[in-house]
């Protein structure tokens, strides 16, 4: 049975400051409420709750000490979060109200990875900070949660040092932070399907690291979107599976949804659901332990798109 990893500590509430960015920082709790209404008490059997945020030592598995020191600078964090008004606040307040919830979510990704090894599939109702680099935060991404989870599995010998990692990203934005983090790690294979006309459009080095790039444009239709995914993903996974694969990470951004102010793709709710089911089926068909992360989504309906997909995945398994 799949596992759903969630803590109320994921949600970012900051006296209204969170409304200064289009990202719905409460969508984790909103999605959880939908799941709870749908499954009732039976959700307890699938729920795993992180007991703490990611520690400094865990963050240092990927991030540099100098970078973590920079996170004590309000101006630096405000720029990384793309909320300039935060620079007026003391760093400890930003840390407590914004960065600490992100460390909880990072720990949630680590827990989801462990649960996926045991149960096959785990969804973290947060995470997917795919713009974060070892020495830099940007694009509302502070901690490289996926990379930290992989490093922790390797450190604790839960996967072998030589095991391959399949990373599949369908967020509207290219996961440049993931590419930079694994620039010299040939054990990680990256599939990235994204809008090539938006941020981070000028990060040429990141795009050069992608093993299978599916570059989309503003006029991409639902049919074209799924046609590209169905044509490219199976072959990519087959090539990765030539050697043992220890884990798959699916970064399932909902910013591809129609009307999203930052994604620019206008994909329907039905197609997002179809996408998520297709990706997870392809991964599980190959018996790859899989974690799913929420990543971006900048409409007030983003939480519903997430909930719809998670419900369908849980019911599919049942």
C-alpha cells in the first residue's frame, strides 16, 4: 500500500506575507483535507508523519556550509524566495516562519524515500524544490530536498553506491538546481519536460545535463503534451533500467495547469491527472521504488489538482 507523507508543519503562514508570492504556501494542508474527506479513518493506515525538520548535518549532505550561512541574511533569502519585502524582517523570523517549514518538507522527502523502498510508492505532500543548488537558492527553492534524500539513502546504505536514480520532472519550469547538483554524478538520470520559453531559460549548463529533454512551448495542446510524454518517457526508463535502479523521483508540478500565472502551458485538469497516472504506472511497471513530490503550482486550484492525482494513485493501488 502506498504511503502519504505529511505534517501540518509544512504549511507557511506569515501574517499575510505569503500572499506576496503567487505560490500557495498552504496548499499542502488544503490537499490533506481533501484526502481526509475522501478516505476518512482509512487514511491513517497510509499516513506517515515526519517527526522533525531536516537537521543541519542532513542539509550539509548536499549544501555547502557557506550557503547555509547565507540563509541568515534576510536580503539573500528574500531574493531567493522572490519576495523582496522580506528583506525588512530579521533573519530569525524568516527562518522560523518560512525556512523551517521547508526543512520539515525536506525531511518529508527523506522519509518518503525510505517509505518508497519499503512500500513501492510514497507521496510527500510538499517538496520538489528543484531550483535549489548546493551553493545557492532561487525560484522559491531553498533546500535541494530530492538530492538530500538520495544522499541520505546512500549514506545509510539503504541503496547501493552504484544504484541508478531515475529523476522525472514534469513541472512547467526546468529543474536547473537538480541538474547542477548532479552535474558530475552519472548515477542520476534526468528526464525533464518543461516550458522552454520561461525561467530558467538562460541556464544553458543545466539544460546540457538533462539526459532526456522534452522542451515545450506556450501553444502546446493537451494532446501534444501527452503524446510527447508517452513517446519519450518509456524509452528513457528502459535505457536507465539497463542496470539496477535504486529509486525514482517524480517531480509532479501542477504549474502546467491552465491559467497558471507562471507556467504558461494551459494544460487541463484531466490531462494533469492522466499525466501523473501514466508516469507512476511506467515507473511501477518497472518495479522502481518511487516518490512523488508536489513542486510548483501557482493557482488557487493547485491543491485540488494534487489531491485528485493522489486519490487516483491510492485507489489505483487498492
